[in-house]
């Protein structure tokens, strides 16, 4: 049975921006390795900081 998840690479800055702008949610993400989970946790926390990008625009997808 195949997984419903895709393995992708994304720049951490872009991930933080997408999370801060609520275009992507934490429940949509899963770190497959301990290192990926640590980096994901850091990105999630950064997205909550003021000025993390919630006010920055991102080109339409």
C-alpha cells in the first residue's frame, strides 16, 4: 500500500513563510527522520514569531 505522503524538498525559509501565512498547516507535514523532525519543529516555531512572513506576500501557487 502506498503512503498518502510525498517526499519533497523545500527551502526552510519558504516553509516558514507558508506556515506563517496559513497556506500550509502543521498537520499536513511529517518529518521522516529525527533531523527532519527537528528542522520541522524549528520551522513551525519560527512561523509563529512576529515578522516571520505572515505580512509578506508570496506569488500565487
